[in-house]
């Protein structure tokens, strides 16, 4: 495993270009299985999770060609379904949680899909019930091998139906959309996730010939078609990475311009950071963060009570950014309560921030109270390991603001979601090396 060595306490300055959206990319890569025609995807990020999925698609028989940096073509005209029963697939699939979205398109087009219990971040329970309950409603026959932790589902023909999701799962919604577009008849998905990346998937499928109504809403109506054709698709910038750069700029008192952020798709992100007192300026489609030399002051509610920031399904604030909010609040003027509703293990990394001198009380697995230092005292350098992608980037931001030299182990977790993070930080003046 690799390690980052960071010399912190140094203001940064420069421009950052966000990578393509990781979560959108995993969805649309799986969607390439829905047609035998060529699909071109632009702005693909060069990160571990995406590269693993591309490798799995290649082993499935998808013909993949790299056209240029971030641009690939995919053609799924000769799929090797035997790979799904191989020991190698059981190894490959477990390394990536996004591999679960292979099931919907495989079942829809080929009548069979399987997946080992997928891996990913260790942030608490992440059930797959929503995926498989919906696929069973469409006519899938489900089987689960408890000993091997292996899921199988098959069907001679999927039939459209009404599906009420028990949770607005993003990956669950994506899986069911991809299954329904080739099913017979009409499918209605109630309580569907409606975040921009789901909208992007729907728009891509529509260009391929799918009939989808209700895009941008939580009620999707899909009329199944017999086949889909090829298209070209460009990924949105990664909103979680954009939020990470905002947090980095504030905590390190840096002046940073974040380019081409797709403002219309950022939702609550700018407003939530502004509640922490961070100045966010809109310049065209860019975000400019000036150096906060005098710090930033947390807003209270109108009645004077402490600000609470919590997560929820889109258009609520993303759970992936709560770790950034928490670390930024450690140097704010004022107090804040962070409420992580969706995952019960995601706040456990705060012990590492406490070791660095942060004033945080972990109330329970879902809530943490933060009292900001107002930059009266700096975070202290430390040595720790990255537990998952989002906690990892939060700890990296903390290290960049801390006095002294910090080391972060298990940095492959950060590499799973952030492209060439060292090179990009060096360009804006950070002192960081990979050892």
C-alpha cells in the first residue's frame, strides 16, 4: 500500500479542473451492455473504481478502445456470459460495489445476471434488497447462495410493472431503469432517485432509443422497446470532487478557481458551504473561492439555535460531502452539528481529527458536534490510514492545513475516487508526495 507525505500549513493558489463524475460513470459504463452498437463516452475519470469496471467489461467480451484521454468506445456485440460463472468474476466483482449495476442490463438483454456480494467503502450496511426486489417484480427469478455470497437472477422475458422503491437508492434506480428499457410493456418506478447522474443516464438511454418520461422527477415511466442503438455521451463534472475542492480552499485559506462546474447540477452544495461562512463566487460556469484570511463564521438559524447539516436523497445534501463539511467546520468560528443519516459507520474517522486537535464530540454513530477553532490554533500533523474514499480526502485536506508533516496510509482508498490527486495538488502549490 502507498502513503502520502504532506507538509501542511501552506496556502495554495491556482485553477482546478474537476474530473468526470465517478458515480455517473459507473452507471453509463454498465449501460453499454444494453446494445450491440458502439457507444462513445467522454470525460471518463482515470480512477481505480472506474478502471476496475472497465476491466470487468473487457472480460465480459465488450470491445473497448481508448480514443484519447478520458474518451473510450464500447461495443457489446459478443458478450461472454460464461465469465459470470467463473471464479475470476467472483474475485473481480467483489472489488467494486458499482458492479451490482451490471445485473440490470445483463438480465434485460441476455436474460441472466449474477454478482458476488460487492465490496466498496466500509461505511455501514448497504443493502441490495432494493435492486433485487425491483428486478423480481419485473419477472426475474432470484437465487442467493449464502455460502458463496453470490446472487443470481434470470428471466425468459421481463414484463413492465409498477415498482415502489422502499428507498430512493441511486444505484437501485439505475439498475431498474436499465432493466425496464428492454422489458415488455410499461414500467413505473415510484420514489426513484432523481439526482443529475440518474438524469444523465436517462438522457443517454433516450438518445439510444429508450422511451422514458418523468426525467428529473421521482416518478419514472418507461415504455420498453425491442432494441437500443449507439450514442455518444459526456459525463458531468464530479460534484463530490467540486465540494472537496471548496473545502480544501476554505480550510487552507487558499485562492482557488474551480473550472466548468456545471452550476445547474450542483444542487445544495454552494448553499451549504455558504452556511459555514465560505465565500463562493459564480464566474460564468466556474467557482471562485477567495483566500479566507480572516476565517469564516458559521451561520446560526434565525432563532439562534446551532446549525445542523444533514444528508438525504437528491435534492438534499449528498452524504458523500458530510466528511468535508465536518473537517472544514473544525476551523470555523462557531459550532455545528453534523447528522449522517444514511450510513452508520461514516463518522468513525473523527477520532483521527480529534488526535489532530479538533474539538469534536461523536454523539453516536450518526451525529457529531464540532466546535470550530476559528484558526486560533492549527490542527496538528499526524499519521493515520484512510478508511474510505470520502474520509480519506477529508483527512488529506486536514493534513494540508495542519502544521508539520503528516502521513496517510492506505491511499488506494483515495485513488479509488480522485484522479491523479498528487499531480493536481502540486500544480496549485501543495507540498505532497507519494511514497
